[in-house]
């Protein structure tokens, strides 16, 4: 009985030490970048416009 309990506790200890694999999701696209706190000029038309903040993603301002 003593050896069975020792073997069971030893097995439980060894199994608890195993590392679990975590699969991180692959990043398929570059993260968006926020620009703020400065003089930001956008040229959506012929006249420039000043804005407070701009978000850029994949080289474009949506």
C-alpha cells in the first residue's frame, strides 16, 4: 500500500512538471500605427487639412 501510494504520487508529480505547448496565433498583417501630437497634414483633396491623429496600416491611411 505504501509503495503504491508513493508510485502514484511520483507519477502525479512527474506529469504535473510537463510543459504545455501554447500555439500563438500567427500575425498575418502588420499592426496599425497611430501618429498623434504634432502638425499632421493630410492631402485627401487639393487643399491640405490639419488633423489631430492619423492611423496608418499597410502603408495606407484608411
